[in-house]
């Protein structure tokens, strides 16, 4: 169906490193009881798709929107006990999904995937900003 596929995993890993450009916890010196560490994980992700399953008597549309789920954990550096955990799920809006699907590529040609690395990276950035906002407001 597609001539080109996307490698979301390597793109997500690279983007996470750029977003959270922090020193590794092992480089921490003179750790006090209030110092916090951060763990961030992309728990799940998926690109979006729209298919038309054709049966003799009907057409059944099958679709899923792009989505990314990011979790984080703030923990005390001294004893590694969890301070707080956070979770964010970011999806393409229905209007953006519909707009992308109702293109010539989305409906007929399919010479490339509907969603690519840049789309997933965009969702990741939105999710991480929301995650940072949640962490910031909890402190």
C-alpha cells in the first residue's frame, strides 16, 4: 500500500533527548534531601490511518488518529523514592485528522503514509510541554 514507511521509534527517541536536554543523574554532586530526578517514558504511540474495508453490500471505514502517551516520574535523588508521577495523552484533533484524510493522498493515491515522523514529533512536543506544565504546577 505504501512506498515509504516511517521509523517513529528513532524519531521519538531523538526528539525526547532534545526536549529534555538535562544532565544525567549520575553527574549529580552534593545531593540534598530535596533534590529531584526526572524519568520520562513514551509508553505508547501510533500513527494515524484511514482504510475502507469493502464488503459486497457495504463500505466499512476503519480509522485511528495519531496518538502518543508520555509518562514521567519525579523522584528524590537521595533514596530514589517517587515524589509524583504524571501522565499525558496527546491525539490529533478530529478536524485535523479529517482534513488530512480527505486529501488525494488520503483517499486515492497513498504514495506516502498519512502521518510521518514530523507529525509524531509534533504530538510529542505538545505532550511534553503539557507534562512539564503539570510537573511545574505540582511543585
